[in-house]
């Protein structure tokens, strides 16, 4: 079952018994019973008339603010914006719900919906990663606030992509500096991958690039240490073979330095 369909099932518990045909919607204020508006909105949602559904859910809050149905309609309105890919509107609506009803049972879903809106906008590593940072923060917030929920489990899986993208961006910039011969700037980027994204798929290359960059600067001790850490943790990695080769070209061997920032950081993580 797809994510979006499963959300409809979760939220469908809010629906009242069907009560007649959907009323026409226009800009004229016509007072209507809350059950009629809410069920009209839900019927439009099931028909995938998302624009009409979101307007009707918003109408529930407009005509019956602070009611039980207004709370439910806020969450549903956020969802209908989400399925239209109107992520900013979905986030704003979900945040308004959390501001008004922070202790509500649907708070976990509201946080999760915000995270999904950020997650689905993650872009290629060649582009700015501001949205990816927001996605990472929002996914972690779901995991920290609701650790035993199904939302947290799914957020943990999606966090891997966000972290991978952020690490990939650092690697991309680091390689750029390395190719230009700006080794200090390159080391800063590769070091950031080791310190902040050590569980990403880029960690092996980051350790090799540190070996390469430190050698180019003549900082042989750190180069040997980076290769040693790489070889100890990933002995079958092709990146380790490359690191070992460039060290041997200078009659050097991998050698761990326990007082190095790299050894301390990596030992703390692994």
C-alpha cells in the first residue's frame, strides 16, 4: 500500500456518516451544519477532488472555529494540500494545528506530515541542500518526539536518504577543492562527512580523500592515520586499496594515531 493511500485510511477514522450530496462551494458565506461541511469535504477527498476538499475542510474551521470538527478538519486540510504537492500550504496548516492543539492525539501525524513535505522536496546533491537540512531536522523531530510510533520507524528509514544527500553535497564540494589544489578547504569538507555523516555511504571515500589531501599538504601522520582507520573499519574497500597504494608510493604505511581527531571521532561512533 502506498504512503498516501495509507494516510487516507489512518485519517478516515475522522469521517462522520455520509449525509447527503456535497454542497456547492462559492465565496458567499452560507452557514451550514458542521457535519454537512465535514462530510462534504471527506467525500470530495475520496473522489480525489483535492482542491474542493481542501476548501471545504477550511470552511469547517471558518464557520465552526475551535470545535472538535475544526481540529479534525485542520489535519485533513493539511493532508489535502500535501497530496496536491502544495507543500508550503500543508506545512503552514500542520504547524497551525500544532500551535493550537499541541497535545492532541494527531500531533504525531502533523509532525510527520511536515517531515514528509520536506522529504519529498529533497533535490539532487548538485543543488542547494537547504530543504534537505529541513527534512533531516523534521525527521529527527518525529523520531525524538514519538520514538515508539510507526511514524518514527518510517522517518528513520527516510533519514538515510537525507543524510546521504547532505554527505554527498559535502563530498562534491570537497572534491572540487581537492581538484583545485585547495587542500585545507577540501579537508574541512571531508572532515565534516566523518564527524557528522559517518553512517552514510560516502564515509569510505571521505577517509580516502583525507589520506590524499593530508599527503598533498605533507601532513603524513594524519594521512597514515586516515588510511589506518579506513583499513581497520573497511578492509575490503577499494578506497582502502587506493589509500594504501598512494602511501606506499612514498614509502609510508597506514599507522593509527590514537590522539588524532579522526581516531577519537571514529572510535566514538564505531
